[in-house]
C-alpha cells in the first residue's frame, strides 16, 4: 500500500501499535471501542506524518514515545515506593 510505504517512522510505529490495539479490542468483542479508536488513531497517524513532512520529526517521536516513558517512570516510582495496588 502506497500510504503505508510513505509514512515516516513515528507514524508507522504508531500505526503498528494502533493495529495491535484495535485487533485486541475486536477479539474481545469491543467493536464500538475499536471503531472509535481506529478513527482517532488514523487521525493521529495523519498528524504525525504531517509533522514529519514539515521537518518536525523530533516532535512526532516525542508524541509517540511520551506515553511509554511516562508509564515506565510511573512503574519505577510505584515499585520504589512499594505501592501495592
């Protein structure tokens, strides 16, 4: 597919994560959630690709990586504080 071939790396990575997430939602029978997630996810892919096309690839990478970094930090902090939850 030409659209996928022309995506910049952050948008392509986000599209892969989106496909996995939507696939899990469909396998659990959450069809409305999968539809809404697909709609907003594809809009995010377009925005990420637009950022790359105007030489703002660093911002696109930040948008893709920030949730993973925040989750890792929160996990490390909660493990360090011995939070059982």
